[in-house]
């Protein structure tokens, strides 16, 4: 495989229906940089959950994750509006929010069992949220659509979600490793800042994954 030399134009990106997971990540990063100030608030809910969970037991952390579910869901709906051509009507957003709450409900338990089932949940059903925002679907229709989108390319759907989570986790860990010689308080602050800056990438990436899967469904039409 050959790569472009410095100064040479990069090869054209594949269309959404053919986009690889790597290109999904690259496009997510590009959008993050292009709309940084609009995107950065997406990190507030996870940063807040991290602060509340410091020093807590696993059981309490799980309950806190449930408690933060509504604001995490609101962040996901907001992320969907950032990738929409125009601001969707309020009823679309309400429907998407209710769908997001339903999808999120089992996530804290799945996360504690093993992280992959939780990511698979979002890959196979979580795209119902952007479907509700973009397509104006009701709760039941959006859930059916999310299942259809997830199954359009299961490997891309789950792999995309898993890779987004991995990029976030590795980047966060790298920052903490750099500060491992600092005190615990400095590491806690670094963890919160990492959540604030890095976690928006997962929300943005999920909305672009919807575009990919919708294109795959249309192509198979």
C-alpha cells in the first residue's frame, strides 16, 4: 500500500456507504476540529459523572451512571443536531430523547458485566436516536429503524462504536500516564479534563455512523 508524500493531495474519501471504520474516525476528528466550540459541551455530562464517581464503589458508580443517563442522552440528541442540515423540529428531538433513554436503560449493567455488550447495544440499536432526529420518527418506528440500521452492516456498526470508545480510552489513558508522577489530585483533574475534551468524539462519531449505516441500507434498497 502506498501513501501520499508530503505536499501531495490525499486520496478522496469513500462515500458513507463504503466508508471504513478508520475513515469514520478521521471524519469524526475533522468535524470535531471544525466545530470545536459547539462540540465541546458534549463532554460535560461524562466529566460530571466522572467527578461524582471518584472514590465510589462499583455499585454506586453504576447507580450514578443511571442517574446521569438523562443528561448523557440529551448530549447525544444535541450531537445529532450538529450533523443535521438544519435544526429539527422540537417533536423530533423529544422523540429522539425518549428513544435514547430506552436504549440507555440496560447500558450500566451491560458495562459492568463487560464493556463489549454495552457497545454492541449502541451499535445495533443506538442509531435509533439520530434516526428519530433526522427522519422524524416516533419512538417505536425509531427503535425499529435503529435495529434495521444496526443490522445493515453489523461489523461496521459495532466496530465503529468499539473503535470510537477505544480511541477515547487510549487517549485518556495516555494523558494519565504522562501525569503518573503527579499527585492523585492532579491525576483526577486530568481525568476530568480528558473526559471533557475527548468524550465528545464518541457522540459525534455515533451520529456519523448513522449516516454510514443509512447509506448501506439505501444501497441494498
